[in-house]
C-alpha cells in the first residue's frame, strides 16, 4: 500500500481508481519523480531514496496535471501525418525552417510549421499542438456558427435569447428554458448539413424543450423529413480532435 515509509522498489505497482496503474522504476541517478503516461496508467521513475509516502504526496500534488497527461496520451497523436479536412476547417502540419513551432491561420485554414527534429512523443509538444488547433477551431466557430444560427432562426421564425460557443466534448449543443443556446466549437468539424441539423435541433428546443412527438414533428418539418436520418448520421462523429 502507498502511504508508509517503505522504500519504493522497481516493479512495484498499484492501481489508482482515477489515474490507472502506476509501475515504479527506481533509478539511482534520478533526482525527482518522472511520470510517463502509458496504456492504462503511468510508468514513474523515482530516486533511490524515494519512499512510498513521498510518491503519494507527489501524485496528489500533481493529480490535475496527471489527469491532463492521461487524457492527452489517450488521444490520437498529432504529427506530420495529422490532417483535418472538414468543409469549414482544415489543418495540416509540415516541416518548417525554424527551430520552433509556428502556426499560421487563415479563415478556416490552419497551417502548423514544425522543426525538423520535432519530438511528437513529447507530452508538452502534443499539448501545444492540441491547444493551437483548439484555439483555431474556437475562432472559426465564433465567426461562423452565430451567423448561421441567426440565418436559420430568421428563416424559420424561431427566435432565441443568446448564443455561446463552448469547448464541450459531451454534446454538440444545448438550449436552456430561457432560449439560451450553447454550441460546441467541435461543430466546425462536421459536414455543413450536419452543422445545420444541430442548429435546427437546438432552435426546435426554443419551442419544445423535450424530445417528444411535437419536437420531432417540428424538426422533421425543418429538415424536410430527414430528422431521424440526420440524427443517425451524426452518431458517426465525435466532438473531439
């Protein structure tokens, strides 16, 4: 058990309910705890003098960061082969002449130039790349989604109170009882007809807050009888990079 004064031993492991399995590797020349995310948990390199209570304190202190590292490690690696080719947004990575990463953004088109010897296995590199792409997605969403929502609102006579762009990865959009609409910036990764479907779905909620017969009847009218088919197609996509 972690928490006593026993020395850490190479090969020792335990499971944290939130972070997964930790596998210890003792290195005499190590000066600090080094955590490396792997499938199912972490490999942690520790100094020879490390005791279990010290490691526990380090894990608790770093828990938010370790959770972030775990999340990044579970995502698809972004490297020179990474591409986004959506109708409203494109991203590509290429080798540049600089020793630093550089991002160049045009409307709906993000180009990232990478150093020749970029280490794409580095957690900090992956975080910078993912943050850069996310910011570009958010900026594109802020330019495009509110305007399109307003067009559809006026076309179908379904007014709303306000619209906000969020980073949600659990839902494409939502509508409150006050007719406030939230839209995930990941919508920009969808084909245009599915973007419209999500916007119309939320606008339909300004009239019917549930998913009852009346709601689906209205949404069917708004989508030329394609509501269920579009809902099924949307399930093939995920709100993530």
